């Protein structure tokens, strides 16, 4: 379940980062972001991305966890690129639902 939690955190991070450029923000929400919102989206995206290797390193150790993290990051970026290309309005539900699902997967894997 740890790889699932990491993948979901990566999905949320890349979804938020994908909405920060004005062009993609307009495709997803129909408006261009204010500069403050653009900075907030970038900050949140990078924060989520920096938290995404934590479940893997807890579950498998630092060396194997980072190797798995590169794979999950690649898969998440590919999924977000496909969603952004074909169904951009689906980006918000994917990003919003990924965080609680990642937390649930983490808690289930830790027996909490």
C-alpha cells in the first residue's frame, strides 16, 4: 500500500503543478490565475511532491524507496499529462481525491 500512497501523492502534486501555468489553468477552470494563486499552486505542488517519497522510504528503506519513487513519479506525470491532454476538467477531481486516498492507503499499510 505504500507505493499506492506515494503514487497518489505524486498524482495530487502533479495535478496542482499542472494547474499553475495560465494556459493549463484556463483549460481546466476557464479562467487565468492571479499571480498570487499561481505562486500558491506551485508551492502546494512542490510541497506535495516533496512529501511523496516519505511513504516509500518508510515502507522499504531509503535506497529502494527512492528508486521506487522515481518510478511512481514517472507514472504519475504520465497519467497527469494524459488527463491534461484529453480530459482537462478531470484534473481537479483527480487532484482533490488523491490526497485523502493517499492518507487512507498510508494508514491502512501502517495498521492505523
